[in-house]
C-alpha cells in the first residue's frame, strides 16, 4: 500500500466536498476510499442503457455520502458488487 500511495494525497470521502471547493484537485494526484453503504437497483436511462447508483461513505461521518453512477462497461463489470464492499 505504501508503494501504491507514494506521491499521492489521501482525501477522505467526508472531506471531498470541502476539498473540491478549496483546492484544484485536477492538479493533484489523489485517491479516496469508500464503502458501498447503499445500492439502488439497476435502472434504465432514457436511451435504454442500464446503469447503477452506489452510495459511498468513509465511515467517519455517516451523514456524508457520495453518489457514484456506473454506466457502460463499468456497470456491466461491477453491478453485482455487494453492499459493504470497500
């Protein structure tokens, strides 16, 4: 993990909203970790393609979640990932 994190900044999901407002994250090599705390049943978009929505949390502040929308190949590969997965 130390090798993978070298020269990268860890930003907790609960800090993400504040960091987006105060820092230019496009200029920083950053990573985050989250736990899937809720999954919405896959849905169909207006164009007929299926997508998933996951609610992610870092388990520090359960009131702060990030919604992640999965489309295309990412949805097809990961839609069966179980709630509780990191």
